[in-house]
C-alpha cells in the first residue's frame, strides 16, 4: 500500500492513497495556522477532491506502523471491537519532540470511525484528557464543542483513547474568537478536576494548551477545542495569555498585554524548562518565548 507523508517539509502525517476519502482526511488532519499554509492546504484539499488521492503531494513511503507490529495488532483488535472493523489508518505523528505517542484516524471505506490517541502508559496523560472531555460533554458549553470520547483502554504497555473525529474538511484558527466566554466555560466545565496539593487557592481550571492550532473554526459546526491532555489548574489568565502568545507567533499582530503577570511568568517558566529539537525551538518555542517577553514588558510599563 502506497502512502505519502504530509505536509511536505514536515511529514508528520502518513496518508494511505487507498481512496479519495482517505487522502482528504489526511489533508484535513493538519492544523495549519499561518496564511500561506492555510491557502496551500485548501488548494491541496480541493485538488484531491477533484483529481483523486494521487494528487496529494509529498514523499512516498511504505506502510510501516509507528510501533511494533505485534503491539499494533493487539491495539487494532481492541479498536475494531469498540469502533468497528477498519481498513485504513491515517497516522498522525506528534510534532513536538517533547510529547510522545501518535494519533491515528481509523476509516472503513469512506466512513470515519474515530480518531485514536496512543501514548506509552508510563508517559500517558490520556486519563486526564478523558476526564476533561467527559466533563466538557456534561457541561455542554455554548461557545465551543469538544470531541466526544468513544473508548479507552490499555494494551501491551500502550494507553489509547478514541474520540469522534473532526469533519474531513480544512479548518482554521478563528478570527476574533470570544475568548472570555470560552475561558469561562472551560473553567465551569473543569471545576471538579483534581487539584494537586500545594497549588495556590486562587488558581483556576485551565485547558492547558489553549492555542490557535487547538481552537479550530469548523465550517457549519462552530468552534472545536481539541487536545485536552494538559488540562489542570493554573493562575488566572493562563489560557488567555498562552493563546495570545501562540497566536502572535503565527500572525503579524503583536501580543496584547492583559495585566496577568503571574500567568505570563508561569508560561515563561514552563518554556524555560522545555527543550525539544532544533526545529521545534525554531518554529514554536522561540517565537512564543519572544511573545511572552513582550507581554511581560508591556505589563510592567502599564
């Protein structure tokens, strides 16, 4: 089975060219943020839709699985039991070297069965993410939706969680999202999340990875907020500060100072501890650190 690595240059999504539907699903897994990649993603998606799977650009690869074949067979058996028999798996590698595991979009013919996140059990935060997603489902927020959990389990030293997949269409970061309302609803939904002993009393529940690549505008669906594995507790304004800082790293507008100095320092300290590979530091870490520093400078001058 022929596959292509997508997007060209990053190559973290392995897309089987079994059908037009699998290629469209693979293109849609990429959470582009910058204007250029967004335009290119849309053009490629339409090219595949019109011309078929072989219009997908990228390097040809073989059908290698991201883990040991025996472990893959065991995991596949569980997924088929919970989600149904699948014939195609679009594999999504983690972009950040500091984060382990992978994701895979399972399909049966042209039908998407679910998106499965897989992590080493001894490194997994999927239990936290599952708890957060179930809390959000129960809270039924108005300003966004989150994927519904379909199944979870442990097999051969791996933990997995299957969720509803987003539609196989290009999506983008929203323009001027209602951040105060979204953050209020995150806090309301996660109010019963376990709080580590010793954390300050005034800290609030947070998504923990609230960024433009995780808050997506889905045509005809609204705003989807994904990737909840860092959910927990943080200083007031933590989610807003991180969104502003990461947004400024991908857009020309500068970060806004919002007076949340504790939250700014919280993220500056966390990023000082993170290393990652050279590409990760260049593409993400360094621009976000610069944005946080600018926010801190503005806060001090106000």
